[in-house]
C-alpha cells in the first residue's frame, strides 16, 4: 500500500508539474503575442490574456522610460546562428511493476517483478546538439539527442526448495497456463520450479527534430516534426531446480519508432548582466511504428522448444517535453547553459508486458500502452557561430603544402606537391555488457601523407607519379573488446605507389600499386560527409565482436569471438582494395567516363557519370569485378572466385542543400575453401563445420542510404546534417558464425545520424556521429536430445551502439 501511495503521489506531482509548465508556456505565449501587437501600435482591448502594465515609482534607469515596465525581448527574435552542445544526465521511470514469477500450484513462491531490474535507479549520460539558424528567411532549429543505454542485471537463486507442495516452488509467468493459455506446456517445463533466474534489462533512447520558429509571426512559437527511437530489451535465463542442464533462455525486444508533428514554445528572457532564463515546452502527436521480436530456447529439449516470433503494428503515441534552462555569458559569443530536462512518452511498447506470453506464437499484440518518463539535468555551452566567424581568417584557396611547388634538379623539371590529412576521433561503444571509449584514427577517411608529381612531355601528353602512405595504428576498423584501442604499433601502410601517362585525347594509363576501376565506386557522396561516416560502414567498429543475448556467462563467455560486425559485409570492406594493377581510364565525354583494370587473377570495369545543372548536381557509378586471387590460401590448395556488382549514386539540390545518397553491393561466391568463416569461406558447411561438396555460399546483398541537409549557415563553412541506414543480408549464411553450428539466415541492420561542420579557413571538419546495430541470426544450434545434436533455433544477439566525434584536418 505504501508503494502504491508513493507512486500515486509521484504521478500526481508529475501531472501537476506538466500542467504548471504548460500553463507558464501558454501565458508566456499569449503575453508575448500581446506585447508584439502593442509594439506594432495596436490598441488592445481588455481581456483575460492581456497582462496589466506595471507602474512603479522607482528612479528611472538608463534607457528605460520612468514608470513603465518593458518586458525583456525574446532571444528567439535574434537571427544569429547558434550551436548548443549539452551534456545530459538522465534517469528513467518505467511503466510500473510487472510480475515475472508466480507460484507452482498452491505452493509458496518467491515473487519477482520488473521493478527489481527496470533500471529505475540507474543514471545514464547522454548529449544533445542544437543549432539555430535562418532557412529561407525563417528561423529554424535542428536538434538531436542521444542517451547511453539504461542497463541493469542480476541473478536470483534459491527460488525453489523442492518439488513437494509444502516446498517453495517458483515458476516464471510464461510457464503458468493461466497467464499463457496459448503456450504449449511441453515448451516450458524447464521454467517450472526454477532454482535460478538471470535477468538483464536495457533501454535505449535517442531522437531528432526540426522546427520552424516564430511561426505565424508569434515570437517563441515553434512548429515542426520529431522522431524518437525507444528500444527495450529483456533477457532471462532460468535453471530448473536440482538440475544443471535444464535451462531455458528468453529474449524480448521491442522497438518504437515515433514520427510526427509537434508544437511548442521557447523563450529566453534577459534578467540583467547578460544572464537569461527560460526554456522550451513542446507537445507532439506521433505515429508509433512498433516492432516486437521474441525468442524462447530450451537448451536440452527438442526442436519444438526453439521458438521465435516477430510482429509489428502501428499505434498513436504522445510526447511531452519541458526544458527549463539558464544561460550565463562566458566570453563574447559563448555562454554556459544549465537546466533540467523532462520527457514523457505515452502509448509505447516495452519488454516486460511481453514476457508472460513469450511461447505463444499466436500472440500478435504489441501492447503499446505503456508510459515512460525520463528526467534529469543538462549542462553545456552555447556558441554564436556568427561571432566566431568574425575571428576567422579568410578561407584558404589551396592546402598549405599544395602551394609549395618543388622542382627536381634533373634535366627535366618535375613539379610535385606534398599533401596530407589527419582524422582522429574519440570512439565509444556499448555492446550490451562492455562500454569503452578510445581515441582512434577514423578509417572512413584515414590519416595519410602523400606526394604527387606531373610534367608535360609533349603537347597534350603528361606523365607523373603518386605516392601515399598511412599508418596501421589505432585504426577505428581494428577496435574490439579484446583490443579496445586498436593497434599499438606504427606499422606503415602503403596506399599508392604508381606512375601514369595521360593523353587529353586517349585517356590515362596507371601502373603500380594503385586504385582499380571499382575502387570508390560505392562512395559517391555529394554531401561530403564521408570523412565522418561512409557507406563502407565497417570502417568504424567493424572488428567489434558480437555478444550472445541468452548466455549464462554475461562476461567474456558471452562474446562470440569468431564473428564481428564486419563479417556481415563479407569481411570488413565493401569497397575494392588497392592492389598492383594496370588501370586504364577514358577521357570524359558528356559527363561519362569508363575504366578498366586488371593484373593476374583480378579484373574489373566501371562506368561513372556526373552532371551539374543550375539547381541540381548528380554523380553515380557502377562496376563489376571478378577476383580469383586466393592469396596465401592458394598454397593450401584452396581457390577463390568472387564476383561483384556494386555502385552508388548521389543527388543534391543546390538551393535547399537537401541531398540523397545510396549504395549497393551484390557479391557471389564460386571457389573452394574449407574455412567455415566469413572472410575466407566460399562454400556452405554442415553441422560439423565441414564443407558440403558442390555448394557455394548464398549471395551477399548490401544496401545503404543517407539523406540530410547541407547548407552554409555561417561564414565558417557548410553545416551538414545526415541520417543513414544500412542493411546486409546473408553475410554469414551457410557458415559457422554468430553462435549456431550453421547459420541458415543472417541480417544486419544499422541506423545512424550525425552532424559535420566545415571550417574552411583551416581546411578542417568537425563531426559527431551515432550508429545503432541490430542483428537477426537463425541457425542450427546445440541440442542434447535432437537428432544430429542440433535444432533450428534463433541466436539472439545484443545490439551494439557507437558514438564517435572527431576532427579532420587537410593540409
């Protein structure tokens, strides 16, 4: 009763807080509307919504008419471009206690509810980035936030003391026929009279929004669109009383994708000394596209006890947000900000209500009826980009070292230039158990150093060279749970060492260690954000290993060490690697160019096109390759035969800066290799891991999409907002990867977003990005009772989150 009363008081206090905040926002909106009209000279009739003029007899202040109070001007009237970065410290209040255990018959039992693991007592960090700017003479706001996953886990033991009715006998709720009438009893016998119960709960929240400000000419009024992602995961493992092999594992995942319009009010009021107080209040109505996936596995039982159920539905959700804050000037154009943040989501789907019917495959109800409340503190810095730009020198027309043209002392002068770039970033990841942050080299556009030289040898003919190298040190592609910072050595990495001869009429031939025709054909991107995140997604965190969601050992024992993110795309990269080759490129004709390259057991071709119109720019490429070079595997008697069709396209609308980029890869296998892993495997394997003669792996299919906005809001340079998604299918299928003895289907899904700011004066880009990976693996798994020792079963994998922020400097 005390718990219920406390919850009722908390809920009442929360509702009062929301009501009070809404009332303050409404009065502020109406008051500023009246003030705006008064300043325009309008005669305002008396009404409930007109605040009286305040008269006082104090001595007049400079610039203030005696006896008349003037309301401070709203910050939202200021057209300056501002960037606000805030650190968040959040807590989460879940939908309340959901029973997870019940009694076995009339016996006593140990009650366990979701409140014991619902992350309510956990605090998690996050960040929010907001930019205010002008777009088509309209003040706009773009904002995105991310919070680290809320996570809690525990193991309970001694839940049953015997099998007699006088003993303590505890069942899970899904093992009670009255609560799970659609679940067959023989599917959950291991979850009756349990001795141990392991629970792991995690929740993920992030989102973005775009708002027009001062709409309808009303200062402070905002109207826009918002998207929010809410993911909730529950994993449980039970061990039957007096047994070490009767084990059941359950996973429940709910995904809420909220999208819809919102309306709000924002106001900052100057109280003196440049200090401002205020904040924002918003309310939104969203379409909630819910996905729910559940799996149930009995480790020692037959095939009928390996179940997986996926369903989706659409509901309507509501969101309410209040963000009070104070701003204190620190220096010219820079302010410190601090305040609170409160977000309430209604009609969302969470994991705990799905637990009781996990073995009922006919249950399609996503139960989007829960309420989640997030609250906490925020602190950060607000930067006036227009003021900052005044202190920047004019943009460089060339890279610094490109202006240093040197000549050899030989008989024929050979002008050449030296160039390079540094791209270092902080990379944070969370795999459901381990969270780490390291400083690494962003291998999407790695740090490099190089030189180019060219000289005209005859009219229309040029010859030259290209040399470039990097370092295999702390690469973002090499980061893993076992190697958190990547490589520690500084081994050199030869990227280019070639010479060429070029004719204006006949084209260009390049010989040496160089790019082939399809190198970069999947990387066309007019948003110019490849320096932060490209279609080659495994370049950031590609070596991070998967972690089983249903493992009893939640530490190192849950790592699937033979499988990484990069294995889903066939072994880290979807781009074509540089190699020793002869490469021919035709001259460009009406935007088209053609290339072909080859050397020994490799050849490829590519067709590229680009066009620039008054309002549009478009670039695209498509290519085909065949690679039969088995490398060091050839001495073992293995062969490789891989064929790929790949390409990309990018489109940008010049007046608005809206862009769209897409890429695809289709890879086919036809060689022979006894490896049962993704990097070298060419064939399908059986439950013993041996190659099945006469078979080949299924085709790998990969797709990528990026969209966003690129505009020059300030004289610093272009600001770029992007959202991205990727899908890889059958990268592990037919192999011994991801946990099962044999994978029968596999899928990787990635969603991400980020922002990049160009600083033209220093040839620099500053960026911040986020990626969320989820995985779907089906296969044949160990079973002590099934024929052949394996049963068809899902292999639930924990999601992986990446956050990265860095600086790229070109010189």
